[in-house]
C-alpha cells in the first residue's frame, strides 16, 4: 500500500475513534421533537450513529462494532437482551455458515482454479485478446455468483497476473499497458457484478433479503423471495451489466495485437499440471450441486404446479435457504476427500469468516430494533420530505442511487445494513410499494467501483500497480452509472416476478 494511502487509512481510523463517541453523546443529549416521547428509539439512534461512523471508518473491526453496538442496546435498555441478540440466530445465519463451508472446501481442493483454467483454455477462446478478456471476466463472474467476491478476486487475480506475465515474456513487449489495466479491472469489476446473480453471491444480497422478508408484505404476508425468484432478476442484471463492462473495457483497454503469442499454451500447461480430478474435488462438486438443486427446487415446483399447490407449500416449509446450505455442508464431512479422510474436516471448516457472520447478525439486530422501536418509521417520515413528488419510479431511481453512493464510501455489507431498511421505511411513509425500491437498493449496494477502498476486490487489483487511480475512478464511475440504469430498468420490468 502506498505511503499516502497508509496515512489516509490511519487518519480515517483515528477520526472514527474520536467522532463516534462525540456523535453518540450529541445524539443522546439532543432534543429531537420527533423522538421526544420515544426514549428507546432515541437511545437506539445514538447507538446507531456511533456504529455507522465506526463501520464507515473501520476504526475497530466491523464484527466487534456490531457486537458492541448490540451490547450497548441492552445496557441502554433499548430492548431486552433476548430480543437484541435473537437475530444472531436467524436462519439466514446458517445459510452463511453452510455457504462459507462450501466455499472453504472449493478453495481447499482447488475446484475454483480447475473451473477457471478449464474455461480459459477452451478452443473458442484461442489467442484473441478480446476473447481472453471476455472468458476471463465471464469465468470470474460465474464463480463469484457462488463464493465470496473477495475470494474470487484473489484467486482470479493470481491467474490474471500469470496471463500478463506470459504476454510480456512471449509478446516481446508489444502488449499495450492499457490491456493489463483492463484485465485487472475486469478481475475486480466482474467479481462484484457476478455476486448479484444469486442470493448467496455477496453478503448485501442476503442482508437485503432479510430486511425485505421482515419489513415488507405482499398481499398481507411477509415478502418471501426464493432463490429461484432472485435469479430471475439477478441473472439478467449480471448479463446486461457484464456485457457493458466487457464492451467498454475491450474498447478503452486494447491489447494492441490481434493474437496473444503463447497465452493459451501457458494456461493449458497450468491446466494439465492440475492432473486428474481428485476425490475431494468430486465430493465438493456433488455437495455444491445438491445445494443448488435444493435451492432451485421451490421455484421450479412453483412454475410447474403453481405457488398454491401442496408440493410448493411443502418445499417452502421444508427447504428454506438455510436447509440446503447445511445439508450440502454436511455432505462435505461424509463424502471422501484425499487419503481416506473426508472432503472437509472441522478444523478446516472452522476457518470460515465467523466475524462476517457476527457482522450480519449485528446488522439484522439494528434493523429489527429500528423497526420495533419506531425509529425507522420516524426516520423515514423525516427523510421523505426530501422527495415530495418523486413518485414510484423516481423513488426507485433515488433508492438505487443512494445505495450506490453509500457503497462508494463504505463496505457493501455496511451499505446494505444502513440503506435498505431506510428505503423500506421511506417508501411506506410515501405510500409507495417498498418491494421494488428495496430490491433495487439491495442490488445498488454491490456497486461502488470508483475507489480502492470501495470494496476489497478493488483494493486487491489496485495493489498490483497496474491500475492507475485515475482510470479506476473514471472506469468505475462509468460502471456505477450503467449499473444504476440497468438495475432500475430490470427491476422495473421484472419486479412483478417476485410478488
């Protein structure tokens, strides 16, 4: 990390340590007319103000902030402890745990690398710089739909650097440096885009879905968006946005040659070095397919037999998203790995990001408390005055824009935790159906491509030294704008599919 960026990060954290307690004290002591008779909501507002500052500045680890914030709510008697900590045991927590264990097995056995190299060495890709860029980005986006965006970027980053090394060695310096920038940005941007395809592709998806399920109703019932229903909207968003990403990176970052000398041969050599499929890879693939089939089953049953059928009701009751994730994760401990051991052992499974799980639990807790105490309603009623005549479409655009802008300043996870419940509350206060704005805001929270600090994916590729900051800002801004337009258009056209 350059010295200037290190100094900025240090200043940002120190600012958070000073600003958070000051803001907490100010909000707690201030006289807000709308909260005058709601002491629990007033105290919660003070806690959440401090938590947001600590999340944005990352002054202390974000999971610790979530735990301390929840603890402060109990100390200040915002709600009883059993209510504050209940969201940490929400069924979606177990969806995260099962998915993270699968991702751990995928990385442990090298299944992600095998998939990436298998696609990049297809004859259809050949030695064309454009086709290599397209296949590289498409592979990254597909993998990112199923495992962490950051993990996908880290894995594909290494492959991308190896491709560029071959191009420099065999291309005798004829490759335009802009192509290296394009390949690195494709690594980061396509990973962030690909995470939108499925509910488990990126944390903001699950966070947004939980807020929608808890706070939005359709025909008097909680809004339940199934895995399959999400994909009906998420996949078109990913396809359109990825094609746009490829088109402008291919145009703005040309290779300067029509054929990449030695590129495909080098990747084929790497693929051959992987050897035959291992027992661990086969077992992990089986567990992965079991998860996917069970996730998709309720949607397929709904299409074939209708959402009022007994078969669909059984699937909905017996196969919520957490169940397939845990069944698939359980298979990893039963199916064979290498040398007579299981595909996944507990010490390996325990290495998943437990801190991220705690962070999600904290986000859910604050959203639930904001709803129960009436803070969310009060906030929405005050903010809605800023959009007096927006209408449903204008509100949809505004929700997506706000989510995108917030995601530039803080992590996508924190953005979803902050923005989605506010959008729902504002929509209700304005008399607007909150489902589509909340869904669009959830998608928008995964945008934010302009800065290295916007997302870990950007930070990884920026560290290569091949991505000038000016280009990341310009190309990222272009993708932010396109992403907002695509999300608004697709949600408006296909939003009825999730009702």
